[in-house]
């Protein structure tokens, strides 16, 4: 599997602290990076924010992937077994992690909402 780029997305709901969500993202990235932010409104008009990190350099992709695989060491086999199902028709690999766990320094794979979305 060849990865050409990695994007990390996180939704910040009005009840969440954007700095804490940004910190949760930072626990997965072992090098300096910039977070792009954008604002939006939820279905009921509630304020939301989106955080996004992108990298395309081969060194950064490799460093992120190796670090991520180490962080999910106890779940690595699950990810590898589900790899084909997690790659969409455009070749994007989707990995979702729990924001709260990431904030506490423990990256936990999850399915469904309430999590960051890594797209490689």
C-alpha cells in the first residue's frame, strides 16, 4: 500500500475546547505541523469548528505512520485486518480515533462518531 498524503480531521463541537482537540491531534504526530481551522454551524445552528492537518512529504508520512502504528500497537492487527475495507474508492484510508483517549495520550481506534478522522 502506497500512501501519498495524510489528512487528519477533527470536529470541535460547541461543548468542546478547541485547544484540547488540537492537543489530542498532536499526540499522534511526532513532528511540528500546522493546524488549519474553519468554522461552521451545526444542524440546529450551533457553532462548530473543524481542525485539519495535512502532510505530503514522504518523510512525514513515514514518520507519522510508524508512530501511529506504535501508538495503536495493541490494535494494530485489527487495523491491518480491516485495511481493505477502510480504503475508499478514491484510495483514501480512513482511520477514526477517540478524541478523549488521544487527549490522554492513548490512541484508540473506534467506529462511528465522536472521533478524529485520519485519512491517508
